[in-house]
C-alpha cells in the first residue's frame, strides 16, 4: 500500500462518519489563532459554552474513550442545551443514559452553580445514568482536576443518594420512593429517566417542584417586569424574547424514556408537546388542538400563561434511524425474533401503541392493576404491593411451570381473599441463571431441580401455602420427586406430597407431610377453560395485579444492599410481575384444524447465519402458564367455598330400605363429605 493511499484511508477513517458523501473539507486556517491574543482563556470558555461547539467542550474536558461523539449525539446535546422542556424518546441501545450523563457533566462544568437531580421509577435506573457519569469521570483527568481525587472528592455512591460536585455545581441521583424524602430538594435541572414508569402523582407534586425557585430570583423578577412593560407598549415579539432571555440561566426538566402504550401519561404529554410545537405560537391553533385532545382522549392539561413554543422539543430516535453499525444487525434480529411486534415497536421503534392485540389486552391488564385504589364490583377498595413474605391471617396458593434449558422455571403466588385474588409474588429462573448463582456462591445445590425444590420449600415457609398447582410435563414430576425426597430435607423441612385422592389413592397418601401438590395435565379443553376464566376474572376484578411500588423497591434495595442480597429481592419480584404482564399480552387465540381453540404465543422464523436455513423461535410464557394453572384452581376453590355454604340435605330414608350404599349419604361441607382429603 502506497503512502498516498494510507493517508487517504487514515483520513476517511477519522472523518468519513462526519461526512457521509465523502467530501471532507480542508482546513485552511488555524482554529486556535485566537489563543495568541489577550484574554484567550475567556474567549475559549465563551466558545465551548456555545451550543454550536459542545463537541469541542467534550474534546477538552472528557477522556479519550468518550470524547468523540457522533453527529446525532451532538444534536441531542444541543437540543437539551437550548430547550427548557425537551422530551427524548429513544430506542433501547441508542445510548440515551450516556447522553444524559454527558449533558449533566457539561452543564455542571460550563454553567457553574447548576444543581442537577436525576430521578427515575427506581433508584437502580437513576444509578444507571450516574454510573455513566462515574465512568466518564474515571477516564477524564481534566474533569478530575476540577473535582479533586481525594477520598472526599469525585463521585460518591451511598444507599440513598449518588453525588458528584464540580466546583459550585452538583449532580445527584436519588430514589423517588413516595416523594416524602426528596420533597424539599431543589434543582435547576431535573432529568427524569424512564418517564412512563414514574408515578404521575409523584411527578406532578414532587419532581416538578424541584425547579420552582429561580437560581437568581432577583434577576428573574427584573426580566419579567421588563417583558411585561414591553408587552404593554406593543414592542414584544419572539425575536426580542430571544435577545433579552439569551443569557438567562433556565430551569429545566428533561423527560426521557422509551415509548409506551397510549393510555400511559407519557403518550399524553408527547401529544401535548407536539401540539405546542406545531402551533408555533399560534394561540388559536393551539386552543383548537387542545380542545380536540380533551374531547377525544380526556386530556386535561393546564398550559402555562407565559407559554413559549420555543421552550419545547421532542426528539424521537428509533433504531432504524441510528447510524449504520451503532447497533449490531444480528442483535436487532435476535431481539425482533424474541419480542412481540407491539413491544418491539414501542421499545425499538419509538411508536406509542394504542393497545396490545392479543387475547389479553394490555389495557385490560392495567385496569386490574392497583396503582391507585381499585373499586371492586361490591364496592370494596383495594390497593396492594408485591410481597416477599406472607401476611398473617391469609392463605396463599402457588402455581409452578417447570422448565430448564430454553424456558424459565416460573412460580406465581396468589393471596386468596373472599372477593378476589392478588398476585403478590413471581419468581423465574433457568439453568443459565442457576449457574450464575452458583458461580457467585449464592446457592449450595449442585443439581438444578434440587435448587428449584429448595426455593419452593423456602417459599412455603415464607408464605402460608395451602396448595401447589404444577405442570405435570416439562420437569414437573422431577420437581415433585425433589420435594418429597427425604435425603434433600434440611432442618425443620417438611416433605411435600401429592394431594390425597379419594377415588384413586396414591401410594404416598399415608406418608406424614404436606399433601398439597397437584399435577396439572393440560388438554386443549382445559387450556380453553383456563384462559376464558382468567380473562373473565380480570374483567370482573377477581384477579388483581399489585401496584408498581417504587417506595417499597427503594426501601428493599437499601436493606438488600446492607444484607448483601443480590438475588430474589423486591425489585426482582416487581420486575418479574411486570414481565408476567408482557407475557400475557403476547398470548393469541387461533383455531386448530379440528375447530378447537388454541392459545399460544406467536412464532417467528429467524435466519440462521451462514446456513441459508431458518429456525422457528417462540416468545416465553412460563410466568403466564404458572398463573393460568393457579388461577383456575382458585376459581374451583371459590366454587368449593360456595358449595360449603349449602345447608345439609339428607339423602336416605329408613336404613332398611337402602339397598345401594355406594351413593352419597348426605351433602354438605366438602371437608366432611370428602373427609379423607382433609386427614
């Protein structure tokens, strides 16, 4: 390779991503010539503080690993820099958290006195953004020189707060909880990540209150007075506003996250933001659009009196608009094959979907979720959170879908009430997770199903489990064997056996232990009955989901951190319940060749690299299957409770006249009628 070609390749490698047409401009003058004059440091600060030159600021202050931003990243930074109320809707993998971290650092450096607060639905998500801030700090010597590197300097991570001070500026990430602990917090800039998951009430009452007070209240009063007088004289316009307020230190809230369903508050605010921007200051046009949104969707949004459409921005960044190579194509193909179309469009296409299209609509699922007190048909109000232990005085029933290699081993626990059932616990694992736990020293069992059996026994101790419904196939009998194996019992353990059968007695019926295990042998008819029953239960509020309780998660996180608990904590429970909802939305109904109903998840054909073949892949539904089994039993339990309320009805007459004694001699409470089952 000759020297000229090497130079060309080197230049293209360095700059071609900035100039896709290949026409790289030549630099004809020294960009640093101002440094030879007086006050060069002040001139440099003015340049890097300009939104047009934020890329230069990154080059100056940030370490080499992160100081070459792509054009779309620089455009996002510029938009965040100039808008008071920007909204960032980005694909998974688009680097949203990284850009928010970079913006927080640049704003803290260049706008001294800035206070940045990072919040999200869970403290874990807030810490994702702060972790990027920490990573950037660790490889940036110039940034470290601004903060110091001693024990009291640099990024600090505590149980309830993460903090970084840069001169007179500060960046903190906090747990949201119920808002009480952070109610008095004040900030100039609030970064709200995963906005769709942040409870709307806490957002409106607490988070938006962070930026109520101006950084310089006296100067703000003077600016507003000037604007009022100019308006009264008819001299005010958008151009004058840009001139007068160009140096104003703004308070700002940034809303970011992935798209969600249209009944979520993120979509409502997206539509309002879009209407404000499209109005371009035309108050009549905006009023018409807001009236339409109010009439069509019930949106009630109080617009600020001194609203400026220039303060608003919406950035949508779907995966197909990212530069080629930013996300690996095989990665996207794998995601698309393993994710339902509606969910893929939301999380990677930045599209707000009206609803899921499966048998269980997402709107139906959310209507049975107690994020707010839910009124049942009988007038009872219900609101509850997930549990890690059972509550005294309540009975619990468990559903298990056993799996190992390709699917999850899933457990669902319902809390039984006279009028309804509550989904309070969800757990899922697989062999990959099992091996990870073993490597981390979190489990002592060497065999997968022994590990799962140990988890079941622990849950029986933590909850008052009165029944276990388990799929007979896919490892169900292996799990049952582990539960009754005397050699696997630890101190205070009780063997668990199959329920006693009056009609066909089991060999274990006389064994001492808990006879609460029932093997479910699912058929097409059983599947149809179970699905229609569960849909009816959701519609009639007999089966309920817990609220997404950010306060409980954050409290549990702090406790788990102290105890060193990295697995099976409250956050894992909550996330598993949310995954259960996703699995339910994937369920579709179709017809078999014989005319029977089939309930299943969509299958997709995925290309096998370098083979020319296609393989069929399916989404997961293990949590859903566990819920399906235990919920159907819960309905049978309700029928038994109803049956047990009947008055006793004698069947016989005079004993000598009874020639057939095989029939029932009386009807009444099933615990007496089927006495053997209750021994």
